C-alpha cells in the first residue's frame, strides 16, 4: 500500500517553484556572534595564565633558548626570602595606603560639594573628570615637567624661585639634603590628582540615590547636620565607598607601574620602586628571569585576591548577607 504525500510549493512570479528559506532563530544568531568572541577571549587570557603558572615552577629565561627546568617552589622561596623584595612590598603598601586614603577623603568632599546643582556645575564637574581620562604615561611625563626644580611650576607655586633652595621632588632632595620618601609622596600626589575623580563619581552616584525624605524626617526631629551625615549619608553611601576603595586598591597594587616609570623610572635611588617596577625588572631589563618573575606575579595575584575577598566579605556584611 503506497502512501501519497502532497506538498505545496510556492510559485514565484515567473512561474518557477520557490523554495522556503529556513531563517536562523534569535538564539542561534546570538550564539553565532558571542561564542567565537568568547572562545577567542578565553584562549587569549587562559593560555598565558596557565603557561605563566607553569613557568613559575621552573628555572627559565625567555632569551636563553633553553627548555624550562622544573624547580618546584624554589622561585617562590627565593622571592619570599629576599629582604629587598619585602622592601618593595613595603613601598607598594605605603603607596596604596596613602593614595587610596587621600582619594577617598578628597573624593567624598568633592562629591558633597557638587551634589547640588548650581550655576556652572556641569563645566566644573567636567573639568574635575579630565585627569582620569588621560593616559597614565602622559600624566607621568606632564607632572615630571611640573616637578622640575629649574623650570617647573610646582616649586614656583610653593614659593621657591631658586632651584638650589627649593625641593627636587623626584630626587627626594630639599636644599641639597636627602628627604626620605619625598619622591614617593610626589608619585602619590599625582595618583591622587588623577584618580580622585573616579572615587568622586562613585560616591556622587550614591549620594544622589539617597531618598530626600530621610533628611526631611531628620530635619523635623531637629537632627544636626553632623548627625545627618553620620547616621544617614555615610551608611547609605558606604557600599559604593567600599566598592571605590576596592577598585582603587586593586589598581594601585597592579597598575602603578606606568605612572611610576613615567615620573621616576622606578630607580632604587628614588625610593619609588613599587612591586610592579620590580616585576618588570625581573622579567625584562637585562635580568630576564622569566620563571622568578612569573612566581612574583602569582604572589601579587594571591595578595590581590586575598585583599579583594576581605573587602567583599565586609561589603556583604554591610548589606546583611552571609
């Protein structure tokens, strides 16, 4: 017994049969665009990450033209057992502590100042945001000229017109005498100038999200401005403040290299050799200790992850989450 199946075929205006085209679904189109890019990003990021992890357990130099030699945890032991390395970590800690602390204080103050709209507030806000839009290398070279004791404007603004009596900020000298950490303070000042607007933006978004009825209720209860600030403003903005501190802490630990190199070249005599500069010296700049540099990079990564977890736990605690 044969079964006849009838099919309907659309006819084109010319009389020829027209086949139906199967169109791709939205999900298929989405995957077609997303997955190739996602696979490429994973390959670009995952391979160097895993390969550098392998190299951190080996004695290897990128220019030696020799195969990596497995040494287990020897690189990590040498890094952690080097007293000079702890000095670099100490310098990095000072840089992070003072730069992030000053950025938090100044960013909070600026956010409170421009919270309310006034004449020219848009222009002033734009001018405040300009530093964070610049390249760190450009900022470093710009401030290097500003700090120049001979023709820079920084000493002139401080009232020193003679290079012999004024401070040489980047050389840690004042009137010919060595002043410890003066160059580090100079780098911190530039970092604060550049990234305070970022902190201000985050805090400003939190301030504008606070309901006005909270302040109105406090005013009815005759609460002072100081009481309103500590009992309303600070608790409401605290999560965004913590996020800003988290972002800036990670940036200050990992990405202070370009700013320091632009200002002082990270030389040992300038007392600004943060861990990022030392990592660069280990991996390149004549040493080419690729295995040891990889171990140092993973030690920094572990520190960043540990600090981030502390911030996130405290943030979840503030939100009432476990």
